[in-house]
């Protein structure tokens, strides 16, 4: 199909959706730029990135919204939504160590992009047992986010 970057087809196949349903091309371009970058706590470059920086930078470049730097603050600055109401660009939150400590960006078809501690920037399935076990909730970034205090 003309007019589609070949990488969009890769993501469509990975997520089991039609390429025409990938709504925000800037989001997928950003994912491509970060794809495979290793995880590093506090990381904010292509040498290593953590989950909250990844969501902060992808949301900023794809949607022009400013998110706080830390996952628990991103949770606090998002409007709660039901899992059934997730849309591309919403945030999904997880409790790994007793509090909200992991965040990703929902894409489509139960898939989300995040910075995995074991495999770096990747796409995972919310239906996988590990993610179901640690899932806390969903948030839609507000058009005006709370100021970053960290």
C-alpha cells in the first residue's frame, strides 16, 4: 500500500491489526526510534531509558502533551479510564514493587509499548499473565498536566 512506511506494517503485524488502524503515525515513528533501547533506571537517552521517560518523550512528540517524569506522578496527572475504554495513546500502569512503578503507552488490540527491564523498549500484551498480575489501571493524559516537580 502506498503512503505507509514499511515499519508501520511491522507494528500492524506485531499487534494483529490493519495498518490503516494505526492512528498516530508520530507515535509509531517514535517507537521505531527507541525500539530495542536497553532499560536503565533513570535513563533518558538511547544508551538506556526507563519506562517513565519513554512515555514522557513519546507522548510529548506524538501528542504535544507534557507528562511528569515519574510513573507515579504520571498516574496522578491522568484521568482514570476503564480498561475497555483504552485508546491509542492512553497510559497503562503497573505495580511491581508495592506501588506504581511501571508505565506504558497503550497502542491497540491489548498491546502497549514500554521499556522492559529485561528486553528494553518493546511491545507487550496486556493479556499476558505477568502484566495481568501487576496491572493497576489506565489513565488518559490530561491536556494540561501537573507541573513536573522532580
